C-alpha cells in the first residue's frame, strides 16, 4: 500500500510553519536557507506558508493527487511532528476535499 501522504500534501498547503532558527542550515541545522523567511531573531518560517492560501515552497506535486516534500530528510520539527491520521490531518484533508484517514491506519 502506498503511503497516503504521497497522494495528499494537504498539511503542506494549510498551515503556517514556524520553527527555531537553529534548524536552518545557516545556524547549524538542515533546512535550506532559500526556503526560509525570518520572523524574529529566534524564529523562522517556511516560505509560502504565511500566505492567505498557504503552500509550502518545499511541496512538490499537486495536493490530493501526487505530493511530496522536496526536503523531506531536512524538514523542520513542526513537519516531523505532524501525525498522519491525526485530527489535524483529517481536518485539512477534508478542507481539501480528501477523505479522512481511518484511525489506526498509520
């Protein structure tokens, strides 16, 4: 079975993604600097996630059809902590016209 996130991407097109500057490549982390916008001296944001219609600059493909994170191995902590099949996941899937995932699926 193909992982449902690879045909989804709804979370990457729904939330503002803020994280510590220490996760950025210029401060010893791994998130590429070209995908980051400064927020404060201590916080940065994934480019594209603060728009009225958010879409992370690292999202590739089309939401609901074929989607992937272009920096999956280097994604920031909020993305690592987001749980597929969680209540938040299912809310954004529904917002994008996708069915909720069954509990216990992942």
